[in-house]
C-alpha cells in the first residue's frame, strides 16, 4: 500500500484510513454529512495526491494527445485546462482525464490513480511520433481546496488574483510560500475552488499554510467519501463505476467532450454511434420513496423486467433523498420517465431527472 506525502498528517488528525487505488487514503474525518456540508457552504481540503500526472512534451506532443483523447486539445491556449477521455479501440473508455497546456509544447495529463499504469502503457503504445513522455506521478502532490469560500480564504497565501482565474483555467505562481505551483480553477465538487499541484517535498508546508489561512473561514480536511457524494450530486462520472472499458462516450453522455473535427482512436465507430444512436444510455434518477440506491442494483420496469443497472448511488446529503446514475435501455432514458430500483428485496420507484441533482 502506497502512502501520500500527507498520510501521517491524516493519521494524526484521526482520519479513518482505507485502501483506495493502491494508496492508504483518508475516507472520512468527522463524518460524511458534516464534511459534505463544509464544502457546499464553506471550504474544505482534500488530499488527492494519489492521482497520476504525465508530462507530454516536444513538437509532437499535441499530435499524440490528439490521437489518444476525444476532445480537441488544439483549442487549448497556455493556461487552459480541458476535460477529456481516452477511448479504447473496442468502443469503451481507457480513462477520463484533464489536459493542461503548460507551455507551447508542454502538456500535463492528470489521470485516475487506479489507471496510472494502464494509461501510461496505452499512451506509450500510440507514441509513434516520439513525443517526450514523463510519468511524474510519484513526485507530485495534489490538494483540492473546494467550496464557495475558497477564493476568499486562500487569497492571503498567494500574490495571484484567485478571483480572476476562470473555471478550467490555471496559473503557475506562488502559493503558501512555494514558487511555481499550479493553481487550477478545477475540482470535482461543483462548489468552486482550486486544485493545487506541488512537489511532495513542498505539500506539507502548503497544507499547513492553507489551514492557517482558512482558520477564520471554518476550513476542514475532507475525506474521499464526501468527495464521492459531492461529485455524484453534480452527476460527474466516476471511472470504474459510470464509465469503464466497455462504456462508450456517447452512451455515457460525454458527446460534449467527443470532437469529430479530428481523428482519434476509434473515432469512426464512435461517430457512427453518435449518428445512429445507442441502445443504452446513462441516466440520472431520484428515488421518490425512501431508500438508497447502490452500485450494481438492478433497474426495472413496474412489471419487474430488468432494463438496466445502477452505476453510482447514495443518499444525497444536500437533497436528503436517494439519487443515482445508471445505464438503462434507450426507451427509458428520457427525462421524467418512471423507473424502479431493486433495493434488496424491495422495488422502489424513481424518476429520471436532468443533471445536476444539486443546483446550488
């Protein structure tokens, strides 16, 4: 089991630690609901240093990125970030990721922790143009400082105007006494804030100064359990649950990051899917009676015919009701369609809804 550079800090804070993607990670400190609410209304900090980071550099860097990712990275300017996915050659998704344009021929790819080796091998196998690749995952830490008070709470630790960084943009600047930190207006919570990339040797100083600066704003450390409820309220896909090696970007509702203005891995087949339609679709649903949907629960009709499966589900701390994502047959994918979730021996009615669940 790997540790992040802050594992000892989490243990000292009394976090409940669990194995996650090969790392020893804090799942919760005080409790999911308290931590969730802290991020929705104030500011909280996640250690997400288990995520993977690859540098792709050189004059052929963009060419490689364009082939392996579905979004159009040629639209990026220095200081822009872009959500994307890497389709495989069988109709599924290798991973979802964020692409950062650092310099004219330098890109940072941030990938999911559980897929670091798989992604590296996949990108390498397509690197026929000899772009320079560096796996810097083991050297870098990542803190997500999230919530509506993040800008105000963190302004004292940087000379960068945090309020001026637009969503999905970043600045390389000073932060918490460290030079050359990536300050990115990204995150997976839907409540605003930043993600801070720094070296492992620097992250404890950053963590301590962040908590010092945020003291008057009620800042708290937040675990992975609340990260999951926060992202689910926004309807953000989780790799391994809502998207995987067998789900296509079109089925998953990721057509918006799938650009056919260029060729990429399996683009012809995915384009065909977009034009001809798919047989199943990822939908969002809310339970209309008490219950909690979970990954793997069957989605059925009123008569009990199986039409799909739940991929993510929880009791929403903000909405106080059961919410979830799941794949259903296309005929049941329209908004306001009644479906039923098999929760153990009960069948609980639900309604398909438009995302996000949480409107802020």
